[in-house]
C-alpha cells in the first residue's frame, strides 16, 4: 500500500491502526508540495475507510519534521497569491484536525516549525525522550503561519507561546511535557511500541463517540460557553440514537465490557 506514495509511506494494520510516515529523511522530512498533496490523500483515505480506526503519524530518520521546505518561502509571489497558496497548504493541517478519528503524533527527533504545527493538528502527542521542539521561523524573518500562533496557546498558554515564537529557541521533551505540549514522553527506542499500545486502547472505545467528542471540543475552542453547551447537546442527541450507545448502556447494566461496532 505504501508504494502508492513517494513522500510519505502509508500502512494499515489488520486491527485498523494506520500509520503515515513522513519519508524525506535526507531533508529532515520538510514539507514540499508533493508531500502536502500525499498527506491530504492519506487523510481522505482514513476518513472514508471505516475499517481504519486510528491514525499514527511519525517521521523517518532523525526528525519528525522540520516544517516547510525553504524553497516555498523563497518563491516569488505577490502577497495575495502567497496567502492563497498557504490557504491551500493549510488544508492538510485543518483536515487532519477535523478528522473524526483519533490521530496520534509519534514525535521522534527534531520537531521544528511546521513539523510542530503538524503535531499540534493531531489529538495526542507522544514524544521520544530525545525529541526537541522549536518554532524557528523568527530566525528566517517570518512567523509560524500554519497553526502555531492559533493552536499552540490553547495547550501551553499565551506567555509560553510568545516565548517560543520570539526566541526561536528549542525546548526538550521534558519541558514540552511540563507545559502541556505533549501528552507522554517515552524512551526513544520505545516510541512506536508505546504509541501503538496507546492506539490499541482506543480500539475498544466507541468510534462515533470519539469522533464526535474531538469534533465538539475543537468547535468549543472558538465559541462562547452558551454555544459550546449547545454543541454538546447537539452531539449527544446524535450519539444517543446509535447502536453503540445502546450497547454501552446495556454493557454497563450487565457489568460487562461493551463491544462497539461504530454503528
């Protein structure tokens, strides 16, 4: 299955856990246009394939990703055409965030610039002990422009977000965990096994409830409390009609583990 792509690899395990690996290790998995198109294709495939339950994203070699290929920034475009170009690129980040299935970033090595923004578009971040995180854009005379200014403050607060953007200095995995940027830190040799173990736990959870949960949480970040509670009620009114909800209630009453089917 991975032979279909050149800039990423894509594999699906029999249990429904899929893995997309950014596969430009010689350039530290920086994004170019072909890679962005391929990862959008992967997200669409995961969205449409009900057999895929969880998506794991990682990087080949010694980096998760160092972000956008600098040739993109060197291109001669008018400001209006550049904004349009970036809007197209943002589709990859936004579609990943909106995917109604769990997405786990297994962060190995360097996670810089757009690579950090890619990790922020995932739901859960598991970092290797030797991973480092940096918003390096200030050293290029620009700002993070694929979600860090928007998403990062929700995880680590305004002060730390501004510090990372203004200083362009890296932080290690322990600091990333302390600030809330990553969920778990594990030994580098155990990164993928630990990530897959976490993903396997999600296979026993209700698929529609997980998808609705992340969808409502994402929407609530950008709305007032009243609208947020309305969205919760709306989501719950949909879920309560599913077979999984009936199974969950029946299993709880019978004191057994539920067997969810995603219906």
